[in-house]
C-alpha cells in the first residue's frame, strides 16, 4: 500500500535539522546504513533559528511538507530553542488551518542525538503522512494561484511584528500571567491570538493583492473577497503606515500600490 | 553577483564508501552545471593530506573564493577543511560541507536514488555557499580584574584565590564588616575551630595584598558589557562608581528563616542554632543543665521543601562542644533524618553518642511539642514531648533551653540581584548552575560565577571548595591573552530595533540585552557571549536581528534550491 503511494506521488519534503540532535541522528542513521525516505535537509544550529516566515517560504517554494527535528525537550543545547520553535510551528499550523491547508504538513520532532531509530521512524512517518495528504494545494482543494496568494499573505503575516511577538510570548503567557499579574487561560489566549491573526491576515491580503500592480479598492475587494468598506478602511491604515501609496487615478478610481522595500 | 562567484566543488569518494554507491562522474557533471561553479574535482579521500593539498592547490590555481566539499559530516570534518582553507589564504567560513555519504550514499535504496539525492543536496550546498560571507571570530582582551559580590566565607575564599593568581579584586559587601554568616557562628563546621580566629587570619592575609579592595556598605546596581569586559556599577554611601572587570563572582550567601511560631520560638529560652552559638561565645549560663535541639524546624516543610544540609551537623558539632566544656549538661538531639554525609561527620555523630548525647527521631506528621512547665515548679522551665520512633515510646524531656535548627533560605534581595546580573533562579530562589548535573561551576553567562550559600545551603568546607573552583574557572577564562567567541553571533540592526525585549527573554545566556546608553535604548548583542543558536533572530518581531552564518538570505537560498 505504502509502496503504491510512493510510486504515484513522491512528496517533496524539507527538513530543518538542528546540528546537535537532528543532524547528528541523521549522520548516525547514515553510518548504520538505514534506509531513509528522500528528504532534503537544511542544517541550522538550533531549531530555534527557523523563522516562522521561512516555514511558509518552504511551502511557497513547492515543498509538500516541512519538518523540524531538534533536541528532546529539556536537552536543547541552547536550553530553550526547541520550545520556541515548537510554539512558532504551532501558530503557523493554526494559520495554515485557517487558510485551508492541512496543518499536518508542518511537523516537529524532538529526538535524541543518539537515537537514529527514532529519526528513521520520524522520517518515515512524516513521509508517509505527506504522501497520503498529497500534493500541496491540489490535495487541499486550493487552486494554484490562490494557494500562492494565500501563502504569500501568510508569509507577510509571519514577517509582521504582531504574530511574531505573540508567538514569542506564548511560552511565557501560557505558563504564567499577563503584565497585570492575571492568570490567562489557554483558551482566552488562543482566541485573542486568532482574532489578531484574522485581522492581520485580512490586512496582509490587501497588501499582497496590491503588490504586483496598482489596484483600485473595488479590484482588491473582488480579488480578496473582502467587503470594499473593509478594504478601504484597511488601505487608509496601510497608507498611514507607509506600506501603500496612491499611484494614480484611473477612470476616477484611485489606484493603490504597495511600497516595495529594497532589501539590503 | 553570480558572475563574481568562484565556487570549487570537491567530491570525495571516501575510498569507495561513496564512490561505490554514487555515480560520482554524474554528480560532478551536475555540479559543473550549477551557477558560479568554476572547478569540480573528485578524489579518493579529501580528508587525507594529499586530498587537502588538492583543495589548497585548486584554490590557489583557480583563485576560488568559496568551497563545497561533498563528502562526510560537517560535524566531524568541518574544522579540518576550515583549516585547509585558512592555509590556502581563504576565509575558513567560506566553506560548506555536504554530507553525501551519510545522507545519500548510505541511506538510499539504490545507486540511482543515491545519485539523485546527492545531486539535490549538492545543489542546496552550492546555493548556500554562494551566499556565505567571510567571518572573523569575536574576540575580547579580558580585563584582569574581578568584582566579588559578598564578603562572606565564599566571597573571601574566592578573593584569596584570585589574588594568589594575580588578579585585582574588588569585594563589594553590603554590611560594614567582612565575614557574612561566619560572624554568627562561634565554631566552624566540621571541627572545633573558632570562627573568629579563622576569619581574622583570612582577613589579615587578604589585607596584606595591595590587589584587594573592599567596598563596604555597597551594592552592585548594574552590569553591562560582556565576558572579559564588564562594566559594574557599584553604589556605596559616597555615590556610584563604575568598575571594569573581566568576571563577576556572586557570593551573597543566604539568610536564616526564623522559626516564628514554631515550637514556641521566643529568642530567650527557645532559640535558634545561631542563638546558641552566641551563647557559647559569651559562655553558657551555668544554670543551664539540659538542652534539647529540634531539627528541621521549618525545613523540609511546605514553605521550605528542601533539606538545608548543614543544620544536622551544626547541631552535632554544638552538642560535642557543650559535652566537652560541660560534660554534665544533658543534650538531646530530636531529628527527622540525620543528614551527615562524610567520614568526619559520621565520626562526630558517634563521638557525640559516646559522650551521652541523646538522639530521638520523630516523624514529620507527629512533631515534638514544646511545653512550659507550670509556675513555681522545681523542674526545669520547659518540657519537650516527643514520640520517638526509634524506640516507639513517648518521651518527656525536661530542659532549660530548646534550640531550633532552622533552615537557610535565599536572601530577600537575591531576586533583585539575579535580575541585575541576568542569572536564573531555581524554584526556591537560589541561583543555579547552567547544567547542574554535567557542568558544575558553569553559569549562564561565561563571565558571571556563583559560589557559596547563594547557590544552595553549603557547609563552610563546601563553600570554600566552590569558591576555589570558581576562582580557577575565572583564571582559565581571564589569563588568556584573548577571549575567543564563536564566529556566528547575533547582530542587531539598531535602526529596526524597538527595544521590546523579546530577544532578552529568549536568550538563556544573557548574550542579548536591551540596554540604555548614549545611542538610545536598543537591544545589544555580546559577540563573545553569544553561542549562535539564532532563536532571538527567528523570533524578533521587527526582524531586526541577524544571525551570522545562518542569515535569512542563506537559509532562503537553501530552501529555494531544495528541489529533487
């Protein structure tokens, strides 16, 4: 059964491996000549290095699944890198779910550097999982252009300060209290974050829609399926933030375009 | 940009390990087609001297500026190739090692799959190497001075050792005298040495040296800079002054938890062990004929769940001292568990028993009770009622004095100090080692060390051992001409930073902190302290933090190239 699936569809999987556990276990698995499914790796010093926006970037570049392999909890070389990585992946998964992409496409594994069998089974399980999910987009029922714009929007959201801040504060908030010393229940926190995420997503969607060409409010509203009142309101905010500018007026409709930052 | 790249790809056959399983010629032709690749070679074993020479020669001949070695693990062989690159006058960080042996040759099902896999990996490696930048290791010339906070036994011992190793020491003491807790003990564990004499000798030794300076009535209010080059702000009555130091020793000790409300504690006839010590110093009242000591008075409870470690031995020590001076005074020790690790301690317990000290054992849920004898009675004024589980009998001990062995707890100001120094505390509030199990005397920041009771309750002997350990660690660190850090460390783009402080929370090593200075309030990273994990960079809300050698651009290029 698994063999058949593999023949039909070979998923493209990228693994971020931490130098001390994931990569070391891969080395060991190799030294022991274990059979491993084809997964390409990026070596980082710690899974904590993996930026949430880069997880989405990998999907945007055509990966069907992305996995993180790091040290076991409490064994992180840098003490808490994997805890932060887990929280980031948690929120990116939530976000993927929100935009109709199977969150299982992101996965994190915490294994020991000496546990090549665990590494092998993690690889195999994830490979089989993604193989059963199918090609990104197609299998999720999202058409190609739409998939790209959704992922681009997500990347925008996770490059923005609000979601990054919340994902970073999650560890502290979920175990402790807010700045006023009140205990925050997990549900309340999650709802708050998802509310913020939804508003960020909407705004980023407008930003992405105006990215490739100058567009009018009506055009953007049609493209994003957001009501034109909201689009207008958001455009005013974005303009004030210096992220959009008025390029010109065509047939009485103002055309807005995204300010492109030159990346140094 | 890509026109300027001169990448050399060296494919190692690993003496057949790779050569037999991967079609290296096919791999080489695939590599030759990649952007920026100027030279592709294969060799039997690049890790051997002839192979390394080949790399060096190729670098010189072709003027290569970046090298990809496709062979075995960077975890084992990276430093070897880095050295070769240095010898070829190339920055050693312009290297990427692609592990096609363990990650392709050995794990793929057949030659076809292995070759496909290896060439995909090579593509990622070449993409990454094109984005690499030459790096230098962070380095600092360490300051040869140390600030010791706390002039108790641990602090003084550390200072003594540091001075002996040639360092300048500033001892910052909150009170007006040196000695700390030593002051409160008449004799010192484990033997019958007088604390006063010991302390006096130590201070005389220290004062002889011109390298020691004391600041009394002073405290540390801030710590900036990094390992080897700290700037410590010390505030005393005269005002604040800034001291530069290579390292900081924290030896602020602990404090006693007074057994308020326990066993009728009143400070007169129900006193603490330190109270007894001061009675012993002034000479025990001759009217006192019998003394009962109650152990774990406040310790190993809900409030203080840990064992304070030294109180059992202090009780035994004091019992022995009393028995020696006044053989006819009755001493009873009422304990839950007698903590006495070590040969001297075992011997002391036996000696105390031989000198007719009585031992009774009680259970946690059935503690002894201290009762007052009624007025006008001829019996001694106090009565301790205890259920002794050694004999399973109820004992009533008439006594003139009840001594409570109370535990040591973290000082009230230790939280503030931990915050100033960026040190973690355990759930009780003691400052802790970084890796308590495997790396004693390693602390979060490479230049901040902790010793003595501030760490956890210790006997004087252990305090000194810790202090000496810390002193030798500091010598290890600061006697070097140059302190080397990693070449990959975080860098803050100050134009983007909004000083939110998330990076500071993220970093377990105090390497990145939000600091207010003349350039404004910004996160600043200490290159020497940074271990290069990059967790701060991936979390920065403003994306203001860059991680050298694992930059966003490098990782993105790898992601983009990762296609089979």
